[in-house]
């Protein structure tokens, strides 16, 4: 079956993550259900009009533009593969464009909120020391939560103050950390033995001594948010957004921030320049005597 061949291709050849593969599979299976309704039994019979009819149906069911864009991306990859394999002769996706997405600035923590989160954990307990280390690693490096929970003890180089990270698509990169993060890491390693009942190689462990999950990190975050004075919904991923924004605000160049974040395209990193520009605009309007008139 063509779908199975395609999924095998993106797993083995493209090295996509299991979550990405599952997303592609779900999207394409929805499209296959649509083709069945339209009595279309072969990918060779799919043209751009049929694809557009499918997209209209997605909009009719009130799918968000971002979701529709993901469906288009899945189909574009599928039909490109089918063309390469000689299964189809023409690619119907060549005439399909992505919907224009509304620009939504990523939410960040302000300076006071970031400081409060970093200082909230109770350092008299092993779990508090662990949490303080987690928040510091996230803020000092800007890594994703999925990357955080996958860190192993051997990934940390203290002499160079850098961490090897396995990012999206199993791509390795190195991120840096400073003296405060180094201190937090060493404090945590001293108490980690109390948690490490299963002799795990992973850095961050839960109360059972097992590898901490992304769900577990979000659950811990909610506990601190309830305890503190935070505005709106706060998630661990917001620390990554805050890292990028603060780096740019302090003069870091966009290319360096892109490499530290592990973004494949510079355009993905550029969204943070909109946040810094908005902040500059607010400072100007609040500060310049003739801007207030």
C-alpha cells in the first residue's frame, strides 16, 4: 500500500520522529476517507480540483488555518514521494498554496515572572533542587521540553559548559550554559542519587526514579504557577520563547539564536524579532515626550 511505503520512507530515509509520522498518517488517512467518499480509488486520479474540494471540506468543518496548513504539508510530502516512485505522473499539489496564517506572537514570561519561577523551588528537598535545575536548564539553554527530558548524564560537558541535545529529526546540536546553571546542575547531581533507584542514565527523574516525561514537566509547572503570581496560562515551552526574546533584547544576532534553538529555517526564529520590536515600540511610546501627545 502506498501509505505504508510513504510512512516507511519518512521514518527510515527522512528520520522523522514518531510524533511527526503519526501526524502525517492521521492527516493522510483523513484524505483517504475523503477519496473513498468521492469514489476515487487511485492516487493517479487525484487532481488539484479534488484536493481543493478536500480543503474546502476542512474549512467547512471549521479547521483552523494552521491545521489546514499541516494537512497540505502532509499531502505535499506524500505526492512528492509518489511522483519520485513513479506511482503518479503529475503532482496535484503543485497548484496548491498554503493558507495565509495569522501572525500570532509567542507568549513569554516577563522578567519578574521568570525570576519568580527560577526562585520558587524549595532547595531543602531533592525534588525542589531538581525543579530549580530544570527551570534553569530550560532558561539558560532554550531547549525544548522534549529535549530536556531526553538529556542523559553523559550529554553534559562541564569543562566547556555545553550540552549535547538530540533535537527534531534526531539532529544533534550543542547548547551552552553559564555559571548559575552549572551550580544548579551540580547541586542537583548531589541529591539525584536519592531519586535514582533504578540506576537510570537520564538526567531528570520523577518520584519513582524513572525518566521524567514532558507531561510530568507540565504537571510540575502547573504546581508552581498555582503558587505564584503569574498572568494567564503558563507552560514550560514559554521558557524557550522567553530565552529567545531575552537573547535578542540583549543584543544576540538572529543567526546565533537560530542555531541555539535548533531551528532549521531562519524565518522560524524571526518571529521573536516581532516581540522585541513590539517591546521597543512600547518603550518609545511610554518614554518619548512627543510620542505621548
